[in-house]
C-alpha cells in the first residue's frame, strides 16, 4: 500500500555483515522506500550462547511475521553447532529457490567483458546432498544421502520456467548428472522434460553439469536461465559469479511460497570485519531483488541505475575492484565512501549499459513484480503414492566386512535361506562377486544383494527379517550396517545395477 512501510526482518550477521547491510539500508532509505526494519540475530554469537541451531526463536518469529529478510553472512564458529545457520534458515522457511543472477557490470573488468553475460542460476535449495543426512557406516566409511523428490524438482523447475517467462528470457538449461545418477539426477531431468512443453515459447535444453562448467568457462553468454540441483547449483553459481567480477558483485535471493531471504553470495570475510573496506555491491544488488519482491520496482531501478553509474564512472572504487584493475588500493573507496557515491548518483542513468528486459531492469514505470510461483500441479501425498503399484523384490544388505569376496560370497550364499538367493556383492558400487576376474579394492563395506530365488517374485518383510537374523547370528564376520529394499514401482525397477553387473 503506498505510504505504508514494508516490514522486513534484517539480520546484520557476522564479520563484514553489519557493514554491508548498513550500506544497503542507507541506500534504500535515500531512494525513499519506507521500510520498518525488525533487527534480528543469527549466526556466530547465537551458537556461542549455546543455541545449536544458530537461529533463535525470536528471529524465527520475526521472519514468520514479516516473511521478507535481508541477511548478512553468517558464520558457523568452529567448535559450536554443526549445522550452518544459513542453510537452517533456508530450510526452516522452505525457501526452495535459490536465485543467483550473474551479469556483466560496467567498470568491472572480466575476461568476458563486452560479451553480454547475463544469466540467472536457479538452484534447488532444500534437497540433494545438502539435506545433510550423513552416517558413518563403519569407522572408515562415510555416507551422505542424496535426496531428490519429484515434488521438490517440480517446484524448482516450474520456478525457473516462470522466472524465464516473466523476464522474457528465451532459454532454460537444465544441468544434471543424470548420465551417472539415473534415479536422483535422472528424476530431476525427467521432470524438466515433462514440464518443458508447458512453456513452448522458451527453449528448453538439458546439459550434463560438467559440460555446463566447460561451456560456462568458454562461452558464458550462451546461458540465460540455468536450473539445477542443489550441489551442482552451489558450484556453478560461484563459477558464474567469478565470470562477472567475483563475490563482491554476486547477489542472491532465496524464495519460498511464503518467505523470501535476500543475501550476498559471499561469506563474512572476517579479515575485513570492522575495517570499512569491503565491497557492499553484492548485498546492495540483493536488496534490489528484495525491493522488486515487495513491489518497489521503480526504486529498485533507480538504485540499480545509481550502482551502474558509480561503477561505470569509476570515481569510487572499492579495494577488491582496485586490486582487480591494478588500481591504487591505498586510495580505494571505503565501504561508506562507495555507499555515499551511490546515494549521490541516485536519479542518474548509466550511459554504457544496455537496457534489460523484465523485472531485473524494468524499462517503464512498474514492471510486474515476481508473482508467487505456481504451486506444483501434479498430485502428491500419501494416497497418490499408495496407489502406485509396487513390489519389494529383494534387498541390498550393507555389511562391515574386510573379507575377500571369494570367501564372503559362498558364506553369504549359505545364509540366503530357501526363499532368497545372493545375486551379487559389490564394493563401492562395483561388482566383486560373482568374481569378474578383476579385483576392485575392499574398503571395509560390502553390499550384498539378495533377491527371490524365483525370478522377479516379491519378497515379504518376514523373509527380510529372517535373513537379518541369520546374518546377525554369524556376529562380527558380517556386521550389517543398513539395508535398502529393492522396489519395483509401476513396473519400473527403483534401484540401479552395480558396475560390471
Ligand atoms: P568469504 O566469502 O567470506 O571470503 C572469500 C574471499 O572473498 C575472501 O578473500 C574475502 O575477503 C573475499 N570477499 C568476500 N566478500 C567480499 C566482498 N564483499 N568484497 C570484497 N572481498 C570479498 O568466504 P570464506 O572465507 O570461505 O568464509 C568466511 C565465513 O563466512 C565462514 O564462516 C563461512 O561459513 C561463512 N559463509 C557464510 C555464507 C552466508 O552467510 N551465506 C556464505 C559463505 C561463507
């Protein structure tokens, strides 16, 4: 509502956080946007007080109220808490879309200057290896579960297509490792291919993530919107930041259905904390994403123009940029001085920057703000899942064992019982029994696959429990660490073969 202040939670954060946040707040105020900031805490000091989440209840309550956050970087101090407060915040509020624009900026020299690099990495923010579900299987073998869901994939892929549509962008590239991880990354790719026809005006392509890295280094201007799983996105979005000038210039927004959190990509840069020398541009650009999110598109455009004019003219240059350009670091602008220069440039237009489409750089009065992303359109839930025809056709039994496959195989076969048979043993995914003539290393964890003796027959839980009983009875020789059921869903195997099988 015009005249009404926006309510925004601000988390100044750790290290250089308070300095860059203050810079963005000053510029927003100078542009005439009224914001009622609710200052909240998270990060290092909270951990040190003994709150192992790093995000106190008062902060959670504030965010639940305002639903918009401007956040400085947060540290996880060594020895306190084990989870990152940043990741906790993103996950607590289900901000599933991490959006990182990477755009060539005037006055920021890069290898690709003049090529028009202007891409947005849309990274899934909740699932994947980042779910952080890790277990030591033996004293020497660690495991991290890679969780990818159809619903989570649909949400982020739909978000990417909607973003492309809203911005008038022409292409969405899906980046996965589906060639290797056929079930997890493969699910993400399949959902992308199923949704793409709903956006006929947008070119949809799939590239393997390593090729994306290669292409990005060679010809970054070919990318428009890139949508990808969490860890892939983490890595290629930093790569993309590097292409356009580095962390000092890399903004991000974390969007959910209810809450959005805006932050710089960079961390707390502790060595610069309190020195008034850090480059605040990344957080300022993040705050522009915030302003657009709350509908302040005109003010956002004015601030963006002022940032571009400041960079273009190069009168106030921060230390990091002075270093990159071979300028005089001693005489570089302070964080405060650079902020003052942007404020002084409010109302001016850049001369060298071509206008951009969509909400990133509104051309006229108000461009439509990003709408809430459409919710998934497929049906999900217990009843829908339960209706999928299924059978359990075996198990993978993981065993702590250093025993050579040649003797472990017959011993486990002998434990299989009447209904089951040992199909194979693998070590780190490679079949070692029946022996292949090759000898992949044993690191102390074997996987034994048991299936029904009768081809394709279902294996009831009683058979699985009886097998576990028999294996347990031999004690430390085969200490089982976990099992995975082998499912067939709607006629499709829900498990992969071993290498060499
Ligand atoms: P960092 O981003 O703090 O620093 C990496 C390098 O970039 C350093 O050389 C730093 O001086 C430089 N740099 C960072 N931001 C800059 C800026 N605005 N202007 C100029 N130079 C800049 O990464 P790090 O050193 O790996 O991490 C420090 C702490 O920050 C760690 O505790 C880490 O967990 C945390 N962290 C938090 C976030 C977040 O809150 N989202 C992100 C990354 C790291």
